[in-house]
């Protein structure tokens, strides 16, 4: 299997507010950048959607080193929260409803397809690719035409 490095970031102006995500994908000398913006969303939704966008862009099963500055995303996977939420009918340990279930369901499917190693990186700490993702996310959120985040608030 190929090994791909994926860097992701989400941004939101207001929370909720206008949001966007940025993705940088690296394989050998190949580089691909993705971004998109939404008119009414949250930072956490954009962080998860960035991961989904990156993994969805892969054309075959891959080993992935996925870098994110989102503890929400990384901890959900690395600390087993996603598995627990799924097992408990999308309820947290305190019995509250898990937010962003629509995105977690999509991500869970992608994690079945690829072998993904989640790596937390400190945001705004001179990691070149993380900084690029942040730029792409903020740029996408600032566009005049933004998509509707149809499942926000459900």
C-alpha cells in the first residue's frame, strides 16, 4: 500500500459562523491541496470535514499519516471516543448526545477503508503544512459564495 501524508485544518469566523477547511496531501513528489467553505458551521465540524475530504480524495486503500491540530479529532480516534460513541448509540459517557454524528459516521466509514495514523501537531507553531492548511481554510471561509452546511445543528 502507498503511504500518504495528509495535513488538515478547519477554521471558523465566529463559532458558529462562516467556516472552511484546508487539506494538503503529499505522496512522494506529488502534492494536492483541497479547500471549501460553508456559510454557517462550527470549527469542530470543519476540522472533521477536512479529514473526511482528505481521506475521500484517495483513489485506493492507503496507509495515511494524518496530521491535525485538532484535539477534538485526534483524541476522538486515538482515545477511542469514536468507538465508544458508536457502541453507546452516539451518546457520550455522560449520556449527552454526540455532536456532529453525520460527520463521524462518514469518517468511521473511511477509517474502515484506510489505515490511518493520527498525529496531533501544535497549531500556529511554524509547521509549514499545518500553516498552509490554516491559510486554505481561512481563505475558503472568506469566499463570497459558500456552501450550506445542511446538517449543522441537527
